[in-house]
């Protein structure tokens, strides 16, 4: 399936930002360099020595995908890749991770359906609070809808899941580990599911209503993937339902979690709503040694192992790891993997900083608890600064 060139500027976005699809070699080279700047130089993803030499991230999907980008002046400041292909034309590992062959049964009108896949999203740090992200997502949505694509997949590290769920993606399948990008959570957006887009207050909703939409796709999806309805969507979960879920999973009140000592239930619920609960399969690597870790993880169920050159340490329910108490861009001194199927609560550093502004006293108690737990240095020692 060919990708049509589209050049659009959103009427409500910053007029100084232009969204385009790359057709020239210079555009593609700049996009590959921007990926390297974000994924390797900023996020310290271990993507290999060859990439470090070229200072570009490029792979075989780039030649058959639309490379959407946002330009500010003469600089490319944001990009995402959109691939449109049949399940058989994707790499086998991607088709399996996103259950593409199973999704084919949702289609009633096509014998050889095509799927969208969004990857390689990268935005310069100074543009992450600008309209750049919306411009990218809106252009990707238009591109797929104009080509009659009703399903789009993507994957994300845990800390970006609240953002993707805000847009309208859903969790539906087991996590998987990419050696270069760490733990990834598979996500799917049913592009015609206006009921869900409206429920999560997606900014894409105003685009979706311009098209003719088949809402029965969502019903068939939930029948095919009943586990999707069990995921605690960050945009739909309530304080009560989240608290009750943790009580069932822990077999006790969240008040008993050591890092919540001296916090009242209201403060804990506010913190929980700022983060997310997610599941991992046995053998998943959640964090790699030497990776950037700015977030807080609390184990809710199962067992993890933290491994470093000095030895290993088993983490049980209630214990935590991560870099929220360390300087920004700190690196993980240990790798952390699952020994069993596990559930974790995670709050991104940025979300915690917003929580601090609203709940200063509770934040101070939480940080004090984190620093005072005796096993902190074994469970989440981070002793090297980020940067290349």
C-alpha cells in the first residue's frame, strides 16, 4: 500500500510549526539524527556501536513507511513513523507481539486487511509542551483514516502509557522486552471507536467525528481480547476502583505499603491516580543496568530480581526501585527483571513533580520514607549520571 504525501498545518496549532511527510533525503537524514539525539543521547538506549558511529537511527521499515515530522523554522523538532502493511508484511516478531493475525478476524469486509503501526516517536525536549505532539498524532490519524485503516498499533515504555491512553490507545496484550528499548507495553487504537475517544477526552475526537465510523469494531475487539477490559486505563479508573483493585491484589490495604507509611488514604489515592498499574510476564526485563531511570516503581504482586556486579537481591510486594529520589537523568546501577508474573505501580517523575506541587506535605513524607528504607541501596542503587 502506497503512502500519499500530505502537508497540513492544524488550524488551532502554533502557526510557526509545520507538519510534513518526508520525501527528500535531507529530511530523512535529519529525522534519523533526531531519533539518535532523543533515544541514545538523552534516554541512553543501548542501540549498538554502529548507531553510535553514524549518529543516526534507521532500519528496514523506514523505506516503506511515512516519516511524519514537525518543522520549526528550518529545524525538524518532532517525528513519528507510520507503517501501513498487511500482517504478513511486518517482521514476524512485531506481528506476534501485537497479535496482528488474531486481529485479522475482526475484519468483515477485507480478506487481506492492512494495519497501521506507529513507531520511533521523538520530540526535542524544548518542544514537548508545544503543539508538536498533537500535530504529529493528528497527521498520523488523518493519514490512516484516508487510507481506510481502522486499527493502529504502537508500543511504549511504562512511563509513556498515560500519555498514549489519553490519546485513545488501549492496553490489550502481554508486555514484551526489546533489547534496545527495554520493556514495552503493546497498545492499540481503534480509529473508529468514537465512544472510547470521547470517554478518555482524546484530542483526536474532533478529527474522528469528521469520518463515518463503525463502532461495532470495538465490540468485536473486546470479545476477541476480553483481557483488555481488565486493564486499569489511567483515563477511566476512579479513586475507589483503583483502591479496591490494589486491596484485592495485595490482599491488604495500600496503607500497609512501606513507602506509604504515615500517609493518609486520600494522599495515597491522589498519588495512585497520578501513576499507573501494569502487569509483566515472567522473565521480562523492566530496567537494564546503566539505563536512564527517573521514575518510581512499587511491586504490587509477584517477585522481581535486582542484579548488579556485586550480587542479586529479590524484591517482594511492597518494595520499590527506580530513580525518583535521584537527580534527573540518573542511571540505573542494576538490572531489574521479573521472576514471576508480576504487577507494579509506576509514577513517572514528571507526574510526581506535579503531585509535589499540589501535595507538598505528603510528598515530603513519601520522599522521607523512600530514603529511610534500609534496603534502598540494594534495591535501587543509582550511582552514575546520565549523558554521553
